[in-house]
C-alpha cells in the first residue's frame, strides 16, 4: 500500500499462483482479493494484463525457464487493458471484475473448456 500511495507501480498476479492439475485448464480464472483490497485502500487504478503462452518459456514442471529456445522463440501474447471500474465496497465483486477484465484480454481459445489428457495434467505439476 505504501508503494501505491507513493505513486509507484505495483504488479500483482491476482490468482496468487499458476493453477495446478485440472484447475490449470479451467476457462474461468479465480482470483484472490489482494489487488481489489489494495485498490480500495489506495484508490490506485487496476490495469489488467492478459498473458498467454508463458508456459512455453517457463514450463510448469521446470525449476528454471527454458532458455534454449532462443533460435525458435515461442509466441507469447501480452495484452494490456483499460483500468477496471471498481466500487471498492465488495472485494469479491471487485476481484471478479478484475478477473473478467483479464479473461477478456486472453485469446478465444482460453475460454473453451478442455478435457486434459493424463500427460497434460502431469505437465501442470512441479517436478517431484
């Protein structure tokens, strides 16, 4: 809150983590209240950013990013939206607005329900 009140930018990932298992394939993103609560405390704008394809750079099962693919760099999509209109009274409602704004920035295939294979599920979990 101090950084925001001081005019600094703060980046948050409102999911808190990359989902594991079947939750990784859910088309509806579930967020935590942190971004909404900070916005309510400081009245700082919340600017949604949609990231797509980052798992190609840092696979879920890896402890470090894949830096060997520089010659055939994967496509990563980044879209920045307009500030999200919040009412600052209900953190869950504001979180839902934030997550909807992020989902709106993702490609259409992100909203399709996908039944993962056992191999795809295994790739969502960290190495043992």
